[in-house]
């Protein structure tokens, strides 16, 4: 009897299906942006759209232009004619001009040129309407009209005006006490407002359904047929504050109230979304519908929302108490969906009514993993055993004691009467009379069966530790030598061309090609979501559908000839997609086999909030073509581009430019890809993904054409979705033929003059001069050598180096012990201040080449210049010593530990960047190597180490730099456990350091400067 009733309900639901499911507020997909996404403020007050398609968003901190991906901000700093950053109203008039009402008056701008204008209205603007093609009215305490750019006051209204609305040819004007109706003939009708509206703010007037509606702090009102303003009595809409009223192009009504957003599909009952369901306060100051019928919601405190008619639906059956769905399966016999929630099992009929079959008491705490109905019986595989539901009497029983308590993941049909059961205890077969364990259960590495796929007489068995093929009474392991061998199998799908797809829990997706090769796809190879828990192949659309705990994606099965080609995965539902009233990540749920079902040309997936229905013929890309837009070109100046502009001539000196482009898409902005090419410069297309800027440097003069194309990730490139701009880079005077000709003439004259001089001063003078030079050079070299010897002897007896004027070694060995002794007297204070004595040994790299190439005088000059550089960079308390030849020592007294490394690196960089002039006028460049150490060392008992060892450590670090390729800085670092007594014997310091290096208790810190 009960089964007959179910058949009747199924027939009745088919008959009512023609009416279609009712619309729901939950069918709107929603996207949220705030200041973290680039919006100038989370307090949004007004929304509009220009003729190009950009969405303009007014906030309390400026105006924003939005292309679906990026917010471009405009404020009083960048646009001085903008009256205030606090935007109240936006209106696009019939000429495409955008009017901006602010806290401090009225402004306007041309969205194409971005040129702003200021108008002489200085009070706060609360409403703007267009009453004629060339005339707008503005409420700003008084009532103003702007006609052909001229502002005048409307004298017929003497009171303070709050809101304005158009009603056909009439203008409706609200003040604090009255509603005025101005006809096109100039007649005025005065209607008193009720006390509730006089005593509370009025936020909005809206004319629809031939009636004027009021949104106010005291609730929702309308003007009735007797021309009285009365409260609206609408079920579900209370008397709390109402901020905005709106009727969209589909006839749906929207009301923004306090902590609730009300919505009504045409001809249906009111629904609402609360703050808890939206995830934030639904307190919206403006509601706007764009040309693609997206609904934009301006939140007072949470930013910007976009609600668009969803292509996927979230379905909770009428009468379904528990929204958490665990499993779903299509019953062809009942033409309904079998739905298992957390608490019961039932049927979802074609009219989306839910009929309970197994109640919570019968199901207990069990979770249904899979089910299958046959012969008036419903088999239920749960985590607490196998259950059998009888449609005739509604009784639930446990048919087999072997499977009474075991976890059952799979219930699959076999032949006409047989069934396979798989779970924690292995695989079992029921032939209609008796239950038998599979003969190969003992051969399974893991007895926990997760997947069963019948292939005629063959059987594919997936477990928590690999996939098996049972064929001709032999069990074979699948995927030998691949990660599939021991993987946790979640789903298996075989195709007609011997292809096989295997989804795993931790190892991604495996595809077996017709050639028998396994290809693995995971996140590193483009798999958008994992783990994959269900697979479905739709032959009509030739799409493979896959779901995970995070969403849904689809892809085309690889053809035999494309077995090595990378698959393109199309993300249908991501973890970040959400609907009104749901949190992100609405899909997918499920366990066992029942994770997807096909019904009514849709795929149904279980989720934590009902079922998600996805059309099989889903088209991700919009019907309209995707048209790129050029926003601006920036070089030394910014070039504004008009929509129809086809050529741009740059300034003469502009050679480095940035071209910003975009494409308007507000639903799947991240699915847009771009490529561009500068013809005449780029050899090929630049594939840039989602990047929306092209940067070119050092452009040669000439004429170029910039071409940018846009597409959705699922589409191919086409010329119909591209934009071109001719770019002209003018030539500098130095690049003209005249300039080059003058230089050529100058070179010819110079060569002629040189040739004339060469002929005149021929051989005799050259020989005489050469002889004289050789003689003088020999005399000078002898004199210089003798003088150098005398100077060297003299410098050994003094503290000063005669060549450089620096201190010499003698001074260093006398002064440094005194400095160390002075430091020891103030050691505690110095250590508290983090100060030390730093010893830097600096050696000029390849200095001998200077003497060899340019002579000793050039080398001496370079040494003098280096000495000057070192003196300039040292402090007054420091001193610089010429230690030997081209080697110097810098002693930094009372310097902070933390600054020594940076000082050494800076000194290394300054030497490398310096140009040293030699006597013949030429310049040379050199690099240096620096080794440094500090006294005391930062180790246990470091103050006990002598200055001689510190100097040796600096020399060892210098040697390390030389070995590492020169031009760098180095020091020795020590482990804190190294004791200062390790360095008692200064005669074998190198051996001690090598031992510490080998033990890992010391290390070199080498930093190199590379220009």
C-alpha cells in the first residue's frame, strides 16, 4: 500500500514538473569586495554603471571605477573638481555623463575622458533624478535644477527637500512634512506625510507598480489609491528601518532593511536573508542592476556585494528538515532522487518535495554511504552495517548477520537479481537467495573495499590500499610501478575506448590511456581540486565531471592521439563561490558510491546545505563577446585614451611606457586570460594570464601597433575579442639623419686634420722624441727607485707613510695595545652599549696590473686616492694604516658590533664603484677584499683573546675572500660553546681555526658585492 502511494506521488510530481521549481533568493550567486580588495572604503553609498560598462562605486572615502578585477580610485587629491570624498549619490544621464552627489555639493564627470566638473551647489546632496534629456534635479536642502550646465533653484518648493523620484511625466518631491507632486504642466499637489515619516529620516522614494513607495527609519510605506501615505503590510517585512527599495528588470522586488535583505520573485512570496546567513550585516544603502542583470548591493559598513542569477541551484526539498545531505542516487524505478541526510532517508520528487522513507529512529546514528532500490526494496550501506528497507510495510531490518555491524561503503547491482556489498570486511555477493564472501578477500592487501565497478564478467575493486581487477577468476593488481599501486581509491570510471579514470584520496587523479599508460594528475599538473571523490561522464556533452570536498570541475577526456597532451581542467564551482545565505565552499559532500547522480539533465551533488544541482549543458562563458578595453598609457606623463581612439603619439622623450588594459567581467573575472603583442617590436604574442599591464622599455623610434586579446580560460583566442592601438614614438634630434650627418662631417674633418699633422711631424721628430723620452725615463726610474728606498727607510722610523700620508705599521703596533687597554678599563659599559674595537684588513684586488699596465706612478696615484677614500669613510676616532703595499688596516674604535658588517660591505661597494684617475688622464676601476674581526670576540671569554689574534683572524678572513673570488667581505663566526682558551697558542692559530671549521664550531660569513 505504501509503495502504491509513492508511485502515485511520483506520477503527480511529474505532472507538476511543467510548472518548474519556484525561484529562491538562494539561487543568486554572491561575491563580496571590501577595502582589502582595493575598495577605497567599506562604507559604500552609491553604485552606477557608465556606457562603457564600468561599475562606479561611491564610498565615504572617494569614488571607485571597477572592471570586475581592479578598483581604480578617484579622490579630491587626484580630481580637484570633486566636491568631496564622501559620495552620496551617482546618476548616469542619457548623454552618458555621470553626476556625483557628495556631502559638500554636486560634481560631475565624463567617464570616457575622466574630466571632472564642479557645480555651485554646496549643501549635502541627498537625491538626483533626470527629468528631461538635458535637465536634472538635485535635492541639496533646497531643490535645484541643472540645465545645459547652468544651476538654478526650483522656486515652487520652499521647504527643505529630502528625496526626489520620477513618476511618468511627474516629479515626486518629499520634504520633512509633505509629499509634492509636480506635473509636466506645472501643477502642484501637496500630500501630508504621516507622523512616523515626519519624525524619522526618509531614505528612499521608489516608483514601481504605478505606486510610490517610501523607505524610512520607521518602516515601509506606500501611497495608496486615495493619495494617502500608509504603512505597507507585507508578510515577513516588519516595522523596523528600511533603507532602499528596488525592482529589477526581471520583476523581482528587493528591500534593504535593518539586519535583513528581503527579496520576492515575481508572483511569489517574500524571502529574506539575515545577517547570520549573509555573514555580515545586510544594511544596504543602494541597490543597482547593471546591463547584464547583476544586482549590486552597497553596504553601509561591509563593502560591495554582487548578486547574479546563478547557473547552479541549491535545493532543499519541501518538507526536508535536515539540510545536511550525505548521499544521493537516482532511482529510475521511482523517477526520483534517493537522498540520505544525517538523520533520515527519503525521496526528492520532481516537484522538489521531500518524502521521508527511513526516519531517524530507524536509522539511528548511522551514516548512509550508498543505497540501491530493487524489487520494492531499498538496500542501505551504512557505517553501522547493511540495512534493508521494505517499501510495502516501511520496515527496516538487518538482512545478514555477517554484515550486521560492519561498515558498508558500496552497494552495487550485479546481473538481474544479484548485488555486491563492499566495506570494512571485504567484498560480498548476494545472488537473491544467499550471501557469499568473495573468494579473493584474503588476497587483498586491505580488506576495506571502497569502490566496485562491474565490467561484464570482470570486476574492478577499489580498496584503501590499491585497485584490483578480478578477471577469469584471477585477481590482478592495477598500476604496478606507479603511485596508484597502494593508493586509497575513491572512485573508478571506465570509458568505451578502454580508457580508465581512477580517483584517489591522496595521490590525485589517474588516467589510463588506450595504449595502457597511466598518467597522474595532481595540483602540480593543473588539477584544480583534490581529493577527487566522484567521477561522471556525460556522453552528450563529452565532458568528464569530477567533484571534491571543495567544489566541482570538468574536462574533456583525452583522445587517443592526444594521450600526451596536458588536460585543460575547467573549474565549475570553487571553494570560494557562494550563494546568498550560504558560506563559501557549499560543495561537495558524500561518501561511498553515492556522491553524484544524474537527473533532469542535471548532476546532483550532496552538500552541507541541501543538494547542489549543476546543469549538464552548463555554459561558463557569457553569451556576449569579451571585449578588451585600453585604460591608459603611462610614460613620463599619463595619456588618457578615448574609447574610439586608434592612435597615440607619445612625447619625444617617452621611451619607457606602461599600457594598462582590462576586460569587463563581473562574474568570473579570474577566468579571463590576456595576451598582447606590440607589432614591430615583439616577435610573438606575450601570454600573460590575468596580468593587465604591458611594460616596454627603451622603445626605438618608429610606428607600432599594440594588439591585446582577451578570452575566457575555456575559450580559444579570436580576433573578434581584441583591441588595437597605433603607437608612434617620435625621433629625438640626436636620432635624426641631420644630426648623424653633422657628426659624420665632424669625424671626417678631424681625420683630415690628424693626417695633415702626421705628415708634417714625420719621422725625425718622432725618433728624436723617442730617444729623449727613453733617456729621461731611465733617469727618472733610477731616481725614483733610490728615492723610494730612502722613503721606505725613513717611514720605518716614523709613524707616517710617506706616499699616502697614512699611519704605518709601527704606529699600529704601538697604538693598538693602548686602545685595547683603554677598552678593557671600560669593558662592562662598552659591552652594555654593544660596542667593540673592529679591525678591518683591506687588500686591493689585482693591484699589480695597474703598475704593469700604467707604470708605478699610476699605481702610487691610485694608492693615494684609495687612502683618501678610506679617510673620508672613517670617523674621527678611527685611524687608517697602510699595512703593506696595497694592503690597509682600519681600526674602528668604540664601534657598535651590529654596524661593522654593514660598514665593511659599504666600503667594499664604494671602492668597487669608484673611478681612480691616473696621471695620463685615464680612469681605472678596482675592487677590494676585506677581512674583519672584532675585539672582544662574541664567544665565551672573548675578552681574554689578544689583539694580535684578532688581527690574525681578520687576515684569515681576508684570505677566505681571496679564495672565494675576491671583491667581498668576510669574517669568522663562532659557536657560542667555543671557549677563548682555544686560542691561547697564537702561533698555531690557522690550525686551530681549521679544526673548528671541520668540527662545525666556526664558519666564514662571506658577502660579495656584485654591481
